[in-house]
């Protein structure tokens, strides 16, 4: 395969077309009174536009400039990090109701920050507490959506 971006952009364009078709069958509604397919349709449309942009950028490249060697694209992937992040995401979903949004999000973000790139502990604590508090303020206070309180009631 000469250019994996070309193949993936075609895949994402086909997927976006399918999303838009099925979303329009659900009913789009209007901007002030959105239907059940409104968000899906516009998300699919943005995905389609982005995939066309990537496809056009790969078409502009000359074929001889593309790498033709058979190197493995998964050669430098750090699988342990990927698996640990996916496991932490699963664990976050499992403990969110029991522990509550604030505490589970603080621990989740702290783990992500420490596993992706090593930082000093006080930076990790600060960023995880501030980002959790800001997301709590956005969803609970401004948007008035109910987040899980957990066993501690916070």
C-alpha cells in the first residue's frame, strides 16, 4: 500500500455518507427544533468534509514521492501505553457511578497525564484537579446536567 492516508480517507468518507443518509432518515428537524438525526447528520457531514480534505491532499502528492518500501507502520507503537489507556478508560466507565464524577475524573486525568508523558507530580495533580473542576462547573452548574455524585456525595 503506497499511501494509507488515501485508503483511510476513502473509508471515512464512505462511513460519513452512510451516517448522513441514516441520520436524514431519522429526521433532521430545524436548527431551533432539532430532530433525532440532527447531530448525527452534521457530525457525519464534518467527517466527510475532513476526509475529502485529506483525500485531496494525498492526491496532490506525487506518487513517486510516496514511500514505496514495505516498512511496518506498527513498528514503533507502544502497545503497553495503548492497552493501559484503554483499560483505564474502561475502569473509568465502571467506577464513575460508584465514586462520582469529580473523584473518578481526577484519578482518570491524573493517570492519563502520568502515563502519556512523565511530568512532575504537582503538575499532574494541579491539571487533573483544575480540569475536573472546570468540567464539573461547565456541566453541572452552567448546563445544569446531573453528574454522578457517588458514595461521597461530591
